[in-house]
């Protein structure tokens, strides 16, 4: 069933008829019409990278297409380059133009980004219209047609279909390659949750830049081939907004973030144009608009379901043997469940040092002059009443929140100018107080993505799969690896959050209330996994209200209240202080804890 209850099978049947008509129309068409369909497929694949895999709803994909066309035309007319060099400039022009637009992408999605791209496309068309060299005498730019080394004569109407078809095939192969790459995996995480993606090590700007660069190169190549065929270039044609609408509709109809979706969508719309043109000549634009709305309302998944970022192994495959965590993380000698009680005085350089940290929200001091040191291999627990500033302190350590004063040093280096993705890249992993699952990915896929991007040292695809399975096994989630988060219990989602941290093989693990909402059996599983992580040599900073669990796993405890560190010492010192803990726990709970 669709979003509004209409049978999805009926919609797919109607679309299949349109697809059959489109295929028939293309077969029966002239080579020139074949070329038009081929360029539409290439441009649709170009948009699929941005709007499908990247999740950025661009409405100006015609802009790099037009820039590519004029890059070729200007290089032929004024630089007297041959067709091959001119096409290279078309590719470069579209790529650079689109990548520059992509720099605006991070944290600007939905309406804001759509408006930006629409404005960029309209402004670019106006700029080319006013530029005298582009339209000498107001008649458009005429690409020379003299000799085989000139663009126009090299690809005439007879060969246009073959060349444009080759461009469509090339674009489809590029999208197929990208769909299985780290680029698409990072884009999937960014599309789901930008804060989560940064915590997993996905750089907020580099992934959009890469996607826009590749997308622009495809669009520029398509524009260059169109310029070779059209000969006379006019801004109103090269920057036609209707072409942007067409490719967006084709991808939405066929299926976003899929390889075959744009091809199917373009063929289906071609069939629709043939059918509508036969019945009501000139009404194809109205039909295009109607189909676009229907595709979004009736079945927004498209005719081909998305399978983006499949990073889990086959459901029946066995997890590959991987080196132990001890082989990948430097060892730190530990006693069972405890490091030496004099860890703060061993003379080692702290791995995390917090100096006079201050953070205000709305004028209220959430953190006030916080000073802490965490030694390598130490398990530090932050406890205290709600609103004490514990989560804000974790956010500052992981660079998700910038402090107003003071600084955080990791291995002696200040993190003030460092983003969360860079910290993840050097071995810092964290969970969140409110779990942040990616709802459309399987359990194994999203843990595998975290392993692929966040593990230190960097893991390849197959090793990331195995690490994900090992982490899920520790958290008793291996049997649910093919489930979506919505199929898990509240405790299962919390354990998924911890599995993602473990899969990143961190040297510093930051856990925000990892036991919240868990049953007694689940608490035992998570406590065991955290102890294993600490035994491997990782430094752990954990916020937890279950003090009995803190007693089991922590080497030192910092008690926060009203944004200040009231007490910091070994677990024995802090957790046996009745004056400090009785107001926090109550006398009954304190008595049970001491027993």
C-alpha cells in the first residue's frame, strides 16, 4: 500500500505501461531522438548522485549542463581547440561549477538548498545572456563546423545517438561504482543524521564536495555533447529549467539512490510524452508535472527500491576472523576491572585534559571552570544529578559543542579548531544520550558503516563487515543483524548505539548513559562489553546514573553538580563518601550500594 492507501501494484502497473511505451518510442525514434534520451539519462544520473545518494534536492542541475555546453563552445570558437580538448574543458567546467555549489551544501538541505540551486541556475543563465562573447550579435554562439577537428562536423545527427548513448552508459557505470564506494556510504550517514555522521568520522564538507564534483563532471560532459550536436547555443535552451524538472521527475519516478532508477524513469517519461502527445498535442509538460506529483504522493520509493550503502555481509555468511582488539589498539596494563588506584599520580601524560572549561546556554552557566585529567586506559565515570552538565561536557570533549572558555586537549593537542569527524578519525567514538539509529538501514549495515569510517586504523569493506558482526555479537544483536531499528526493542536500539562505538575500535570511547532503559540481562551484556573495551586498552569516559554499574566498571569518578566538578577521585574514594552521595542517591540506595 502507498502512503495514502492506494495499491502500489496498480501504480507500478501504470508505470510499467509507460515504460514499455518509452522503450518502444526510443527504438522507433530517429538517432537524434535517441541522443536526446541518452543525454537525459546522463543528466538524471548526475542528479541522482546529488539528490538520491547525497539527499540534496537540487533544482538547478541544468546549470552545470549549460556551463559544460558553453565551455566547449567558447573553447572551440575562441581558443580553436579540437573536440577532445573541448570536451575535457566541458567536463572540468561542469565539475568545478557544481563542486563550488556543493560547498554550500553542508547543513543546508530541503527548502534552503533547493532555493539556492534554483537561484544559482537562474543567475547563471542571466549572466551568460548578458555576456557579449557568448551571444555575439544576439544570435547565439555558433560552434564552428569546419573540419574534423571542429566540434559540429565531428558528431552529426547520424552519430549523435551513439555518442549520447555512450555518455548515458558511462554515467550509469559511474553511479554504479559510486553506489558501492565509501563516498556513498558517508553520504548515507550524512543524509540520515549529520551529527551522527560526524561522530562516525564522516567529514561534513568533503563528502558533498566529492559528490557534487562527480555529478558536475557528468552534467558537463552531457552539456558538451549537446553543444556539439546543437551547433548554435542559446542560454534559454542550455539553461532550460524544464530540463531540471524532467530529470528530477525521472529519478523520483524510477527510484532515488539506485543505479537503474534514472534509466527507467527517463524511459517511462519518454513513453508518457509519446502517449500524451498523440492524444493531446502540446500537453506533455502538464503530464510531466502530474506524474511528478503522483510519484511523490503515491509511491515515493520509486519503481526501484533503494539499496544504498549495503555494508553488511550476506545473511547466511559467516563473520570473517579479524585480529583482536588488542592487536589494533595499544595495550595498557590493567588489573581485573580496575587500573591502579594511584593512576592520577603515575606521571603519565593524560590522553584527555580539560582545562577551565566553560559553556553557557542563554546566559546560564552549564559548565563552570571544569578541570579534569583522564589517563590512557582509564575508565572515568561522570555522575551527578540531572542538569549537572554531564552531557554538555561530553559534547565539548567530542567537539560537537564549542566551549565559551577553556579548552579540551587530546594527547596534548587542543581540539578548539578540530571538528568531530577529525576526532573520530584519530580514534574517538561516542554514543548519544538519545540513540540516533538510521531507520532505513539494517542493524548490520549501520554498524558496518561506522566501522568503515571510524575504525582506527582504517578498515576495508570486508573487514568492516566482520568488525560489525563481532561488535553485534558482543551486544547480542547478531541474530537481529538484518532487522531495521524499528523492529528492535528500546534496549536493542540502545545496544545498537554501543555496538556502533565498539565497531569503531576507539582509543577513546565516550558513552552517554549506555544503560538507560535496559533490562537486567541487557545491563549485564553492556557492562561486559564496556569492560572488554576497557581491557583492550581504550580510554572510556561514561555518564551513568546506575551507580552500582559505575562501581563495577569505573577506575575514577567525577561528581558534577550545577556545572562544577564537586569531587574527583578513585571509585573507592568517591562512591564510599556518604556526605557526597546520600543527597544524590538517598539513604536506602546508598546502603544497598555499600552492601
